[in-house]
């Protein structure tokens, strides 16, 4: 279904290019006035697809690359030639709650100075764009759309022990720590138009990619103005024995806990017998 939809968009774009008559010089001003609705008189639209719908994490998993491709419909030819269209794609990991604590050294001991608890923080975040985000849209627009690591919105679950004025400091700490671990990453100039209306983006995904439902979000901008957003879903799953243990732990938490305790006791007892000295 996804491939048929994408190929249909490609064929539609090719048909528009083949059938669209050239714009006469006397009609140039009229075409410019109608540019907000594209050359066909319809608003710009686009569709996206993923190179895969599922990534399987095996014991030797060391990261992956995800290709997001798409087609742009009803585009204005003049804006296309001037490079006025921008595409931003981002893959957001499963939302998780997170607690950020600030530690302070006092009398030789590290103690908690303050903390903040956030909800719906993406476990991972990878972004690619045609240009730098500051060249695509205003900071206000990026914050409203939650596009980019700097403008990523983190919903607050409950008040921590820090003052409200320091909340941004804790959010910045989340971005810095996850960026250092490679879970938050950005690349610019990596969304390419392979033809007048076809584009592709490649995202590098980390080795410790979190398991669960990931959402691919694509944004279309025209000369700094946000037009459309499209989403798709990517699933990250474990394979083999690790997958069986993980599923059992989630579905039967109590039994898994009891089994883990007895396994620890048995392992310790066997180890004592094996290394017991006469």
C-alpha cells in the first residue's frame, strides 16, 4: 500500500510536468500571485514513505540507517527553481518520563541540589533537514512545531524542587546528556531533492536505539512558512532469546521477579560449590 501510494504520487508528479503548458511572459505576474497555491491552483501537498517499517535489534546490532523518501505535489515552479521549498524530517523515539537531578558537592559529599520531572521526552531523536533550521523558519515556529533538538518540547509531569525559572536549565541538561550519548542528533543538508519533486533523507540511528514505536515526522516549508506535516510509524523490536525474556518480563512481571531471585540464589550456591576450598 505504501509503495503504491508513493508510486502514484511519482506518476502524478511526472504527469503534471509533462502536461503543464509553459507560462507566457504576460502571465508571469499572475503565476507569481498564485504561487501560494502552486502552479496547479491547488495547495502544495506531499507524501512520505520509509525504507522499512521495522528494525530488528539483534545481539550484534551496531546502529542502522533509515531512508525517508517523498514526493512533492502542486509545487510552484518558480519557488522550486529558487530553492524556496524546505523539508525537515525527524524520527522521534517512544516518549518516556525522565527525572533530572542537579548534584552539588558539599563537605566532600555529592547531594541533590534540585530536580525536575518531565513527561513525554522522546527516548531518541534524529533529524535531517535541507538547511539549518534557523535558515528555514523562525524560532517561534520551530518551538510551536517542536522541531529540532533546541526547540524540542518536553511536557512537565509534576513540579520538582527547583524554581520554575530554572526549568529550562534542566531541559537543556536532558538535551546535552542525550546528545552526548548519541540519542539526540541532527544533520543539515542531508535532505536532497533527487528531482524537481522527489526528495530523500537518510537518518543515522544509534546502536542503543530504544525499543518500541517510533514516529517519523516530515515538515514542508515554503520560503519560511510552514505548510504541511506528514507522519509515519517505525517499529523497533528485539529478536531471539532477548526478545523472549523482554516480553515475558513485561507480561508477567511478578513471575519474572521471583524467577530472577531464585536464579540469583542458585547461581551463588553453585558458584560456592564450584570454588569451595577443601
